[in-house]
């Protein structure tokens, strides 16, 4: 059974930083394209970042990231990361990880990120 467990969210002031983690189990993690998504209240889930399998040499970000976030992976630990810097109030959302394209049955609980002064 595939499982993704996100962690690292919290309350941070505008301009602050957070590092999210996603622990994966039940799949050959290193061989999949992995992704971060987020969903703000009342809005659709949107793609934040995606990283290619194995070496993770190919990365794409949502347009709103604008150089503020960095996605990475540690295949030996089966963990996906998202380093978020220069956070804005509009980054407030629940953040999820999944394969790409995402599979509905694999969504976890996510981790809440709240950016507020």
C-alpha cells in the first residue's frame, strides 16, 4: 500500500522559511516522478513542483514559485523535500506530495502552512 506522510508545516511570518518533508512507503520511490501540490481554502489543488526520478536532475515549478522554493529528493530515505523561502501570505495552504501525475488514492493528510504576521 502506497503511503505519503507530509510534515514540517507550521505558522511562519511573511518572508520566513519552512522545510517540508514527505516520507514515502509502499513503492519504489526512486523510480517515480514526484511532486508537491498545495490547496488553499476555497481553491483547487495546484502543482507546486515536480522532480524527475532517480537523480532528480529535471525539476519544474509552478509559475508562482519564482525562485523561492527548492524541491529535492533522497531516494535512500524515500523522502521528498520542499524548501520554501521568502514565504508570502498567499502561500498559505495545505501542502501534499504525490507521484506525478498524481493518483487519487495516494493523497495523504498533507501539512498545513500558514503565513501570517
